[in-house]
C-alpha cells in the first residue's frame, strides 16, 4: 500500500475528476475549453489552501497527455529548472507546475521568461496570494489568471465519499462506514480545505479498529477527535488577512454587530492583536467620529487593556469595544471635511492668509499692516464676531457638512448653522 497521504493519492487524474471549481472546469468554461481545444496556455491558479490548485494543474496536464514536472519556487533551484527545460527540448513541450510561484526570485524568473515566450514551457503557477499584489508583472503578463474558490460542504462530502469507495487509491479495502453526522463534521470543520478533511478521514480510518462485522465505523465522536479543531487558515501577510480586516471594518461601519464579532473572532483566532488594535482605533474616528466622540478614547482604552491582558482575556475588552462601535451612530463628516480641504490645497487652491490673521508678534509687523484689523472673538457676545478667515479665493468655501446621527453632532450642527446665518 502507498505511504503517500490519502489527499495526495486522491488527486484527480483528469479535468472531469476535479471536485468544485465549476466556474473553471464545467463544459464551456475556460479550462474545459482549453482541454477540448488541446491548447493549454500558461496560467496562475490562486486561492485559499486546500482548494485543489496543484491537483488541478496536474489534472490539466494529464488530460492532454502532456509531460509535467512539479517544482517549488522557494525550495528548488535554478538548476532544477534547467533540467526541466532540457527535458522539454526532448519532448517538444513540457508543463512546469510551480508551487508558491509568488516567491519566484529574479534569477529564476529571467531564466524562465524566454522559454515561456517560445512556448517550450507551459507554466502553471500555484499560489495562495493575489497575483496582482505578489506576482512580478513580467510573469503575470504572460499568464492567464484563474481564481479558485473555497470548497463548500457538499464538495468536501463528495471528496470524502469518493475516497471511501475508491479501490485503487482510497479506503475501500478498509470497509469504512461513516455516519451522516460524522460526514458533516468532517466537511464543516475543514472550512473548505479538502486536504484537511481527507487528512482527518485518513486518521480516523486507520486509527479505528474494525467492529465485529468487519467494518471501520466512524461516528461523530471519532470525527471530532480526528479533526480536533476547525481548520483555520489565516496568513497575516496574505490577501486573506486584508480581506478579513476589510470585512471587519465594513461590518462595524454597517452597524452589523454580528458580522463584526464574527470577523473579530477570526482575527483573534489568528492571534493578530496588533491589526485588531490599530483597526479599532481607526474605526472609532473614521466611521463613528463626531456622532459619538467618546468612542475614540474608549476604543483606545479597550486596546490598551487588551494589550496588557493578552489573549485569551484580551477578547473581553475587544468584544465590548466592537459592540459599542458597531451600534454607535456613524459620522465621517470631520475627516471628509479635511479631505476636501486637502484636495483644494493639492490642486493649487490655497491663496494668501488674510492680512488681519497674519502673525503680528514681531517688531515691524504693524508697519506691514499685519493683524491690524483682527477682531478678538472673546471681546464680542458669545465669543463670536463676523470676520474673514479663509483666503480670498476660498472665502465662500464650505468644507464641513454636519450629520444628524448623534446628539453631539446635532448640537454642533445647530451652532454651525447659526454661525452661517450670521455671516455677512
């Protein structure tokens, strides 16, 4: 019996054996059309771990009976690639399946480029990273880009059932019987990672003794023991990390406390306190702002408490802050007003500071007319007097547009409107 892992042995032999990714492999879809036309082009396959990138790459080569070699952009050296090119010369064409293609260094890239241009090598790069962020443009421009999606529970169940019944490479010789509850647990706990599900199944199958009827019976308790914990993939430097952070902020901005707590849980599970802390303080000022001004200091206090406590207790102040921020009224009026002012300045709309506002605390300032007509507001009723503050070219400009989403900003709006009514 093969010592290779079950997930490896169950890799698809042709495009028709691929589970999931119907948007790429179903009839009429791009990869299916390539195989039908017998015209395999260089490509980058990107997506989460366990979605079948390398399996799809080998299945494509096998579907067209093309020789292929598997290398890793980090581990394998330029010399290994030179050997592949020599073999390609012998065969006329060769498919190079390159794992972690985003880690391809310049020397290896420069070596591969002319062989891709001549079509001597067909490159199928596999990566968990977004190729628009991580793949060198010289390589990316020569490849089609295809995204693989996380598999759903039904896909995982199909893979498990196929492995249980497969006689050549699967577990049919063990006569495995699995309950519906156990099957669902393997599928759900894998979080879309087929490799994790098959690894758990293999452990369950080989560690469970046969019953009196000669079957390996896998129930829910066995499945829970063998999966241990939900498979959770979160690379702090990867695209998924920024997707979760984005969803975290957008859930709070959208006042969806349940979504916000879900993404907080994912970030906590990844142990990423730094990103959580920074994002919470930003959200408090960017999205809540003047609608609840105390949210900022309270978010900072929660962050400081979390940093002092560390996980797992850090989750408690973080949950409190996230709940408050999600359910707080929202206002972005302050920073939007500043952005509008910055836009004017960056577009050359600044003008001279009005003479009466210029610094007059130096000898000779009066001779230059500096500050002579300045009106000191505290000398007037309610500490306000009508005078020009913006440069002449902007004197009618209004940047701040108050919102009415919180009592504090409603009060500010009343003051703001009253001042504008009194202006000449």
